[in-house]
C-alpha cells in the first residue's frame, strides 16, 4: 500500500487551527508554522521603505503627502514615470520595465566586482521558479530517448525536482556531504554522472548557493571545481542564488557563479553556459506574495536566446509590483538618503535575529539525544538530522508513513509546531531530517525550541 505523503501535514494543520478557533483544548494556543520559507508568515515585519514605495505606487496621491520621506516620493515618481500611462496597472515589456532591467544589470555588475552584465540577457519573471521552469523547458526534451537528465543536489529544493520530472526529464541526484557541513564534492558529481549511464542523457547541473534546505555557502574553490566539471562534461549550469543576502558564518562569503566564472577567464568565461536566478521573495525583503524574480543568462547561443525570448513573452510580463520590488531590492536606500537610517536599522535587526536563531538552534538541537545539526552558514533554514529508535521506525511503518513524516505529525499534534519532513528534499538514503525556517522573531524561535525540546524528550522516552 502506498504510504501517506506530506500533504496530510498541511490538512491536519488547518484542522487544528480550526479546532483552536472553536476553543477545543490543546496543550498550546496556536500553531507555529515554519514549513515554508515565508518570513512574513513567520512574523518578520516588512521593510518600511519597500511598503511605502509600493503603497504610493498603488495610490499616487500619497506622493503629494508629507507623511512619506522625500526619497520615497522621488522613487515613486521615477517608477511611475517608467510605467506606461504612469500606472502600475499597465502592461510592460515581456522581459520587464527596461529601466528596472537596466538597474538590475548595474546591481549585478557591482556585486560581481565589475564583471559586465548585459540587460539584454536579463528576464524578470513571476518568481525565480517560473524563470527556472522556462529554462528547463529549453533544456529538457520530453520526446528524447534516452530521456533528458539534470543533476540535482541531495538534499534539494523539492519544487525543482518536481518541475524537471513534470517536463519529462530525469533527476540525477548527487549527495552533499553532511559530515563536511553539506559540502559539494566534485567526486560525487562524477559518481552521479556515471550512475546516469544507460538511464538518461544529462544536459545540466543544478546548484543551490546558499543552500536550501541545507545551510551551506560554497567556497570559491568548490565553485571553480564545479565550473570545470560543467565545462568538461558539457553541462548547462543552473545556479539558484536566491538566498545570496543570507550569509551568517563569520568566515563565509557569497560569491555568484557569474563572478567566479568571470574571474576564471577564457576559455571557461567565454564558453560555460550559465543561468543565474534571484528573487524578491527571499532574503531580507521576504516579499513572497509579490512573486518577483529574474534570471541572467551567460554564454548562450543567439538562436537559443531567441527561443527563450519567445518563452518569456508567453505570459506578457511579470506583475508590475513585483518588478518594482526587484528594483527596491537591487537599488535600496543609500547613506545620506532620508530613508537610509530606518532601512539600515531594520536590515540589521533581521541580521541580528537570524544570527541569534542560528546559534540557539545549533545549541539546543545538538544537546538533545537523537538530534544532530550542522552549522547554518547561509540561507533561511535549519536541516537537522534525526536518529530515532527502532520502535519509532516500526510505528511509522504501521501508520503507513515515512518515519520523518510520522515524527512531524506527532510534533504538530502534541506541540503545535509545523515543520517539513526531510523526505521531501531527497536527502541521502537511510537518513532522516526535518526542515524549518529560521527567519522568525527571536521570541518565536525560543518558543519553538522550548516546545520542540519537550516534545522530543518525551518522544524518545515513548519509543525507547
């Protein structure tokens, strides 16, 4: 019989929330939802500058009000001047408002130490996953025999694997080394590629940096090895870099694949095909509901670019508010601007919050028997490993559940904490994990760790 999947968690969470509204007695007053990487749902406040600009773009009469800082009003006037008819309700060019695309290009050039970025190679999309899906449509031939393969990390963001398989492709997993802080090792890439022989024809390599769900940040050395591997094996490189703002380790630094590729020089910098993805949903802005992302393409054949241009033109354009959010993300207030002090204070608050949460998660989970958690160097998630007693594993089988799903269901029922079972992320076979968002207020994280500790201690006793 087919085992239950994780959709039962979401259904049960909604039922419990309704039961709490109806005053049914529970050992907790609310469900804390850390399943998704949605900062605002988790309690993080939106950035004031972002919301002020968005509000005035929607209701331009606010520009004439002194309630908003002068730089907010000036930004709104400029943005509306770049919209057809002066309204965010108008269509834009398929790739995005040209001026915004140009400013994104300038942001990339500055981020990458001067490596040039051509606005013609940038496409704004309704979220980074939408852009990734379009690139995969070009790469994956659903009629091919053998089928098209894409190398993906284990653990991985599950929607990417679903997209590849939904397009008729095959995911070829390569395992990240948990014992080495989720390091990507090129030897494992070779092993994964060899495993695809006779199964599929790999055409692309998908990497996530900083990691999701595992919170690693790749070193320059690792990235250089990945680029050389992609070049040697003639693989298209797909770089998911949506958490590039979220780097927490003191010795860690985010470098884009575009920058490392450029620094390596010819012939690699002129030949390796690369798509790099970023988003307004992640990082400190956290505007998940606006659905704004972009992709920058490097070293693609002109004929392929024409095909991609047609794909991105299919749905007219990304929502204008999401394009504006991307503009605010890549061109934030600068020192001397009236909005800068508050903006800087809010960003620093989020950074401090995340450093605190990461430290506490590492300390608390590693103090509990049956848990082990690698340091979170980047991203917005913890991905601790579970070591559960045989009786718990047997009980999960009787309940027709994967063991990590069984654990998450019990955690939800008994402690009111909703987290994601690691099985969705495709970790190494034989290992158990849970994933939860760490971008949440400090008091919420303390409440979560308190509930989790009490639950886990009792769970281990019950099944010892």
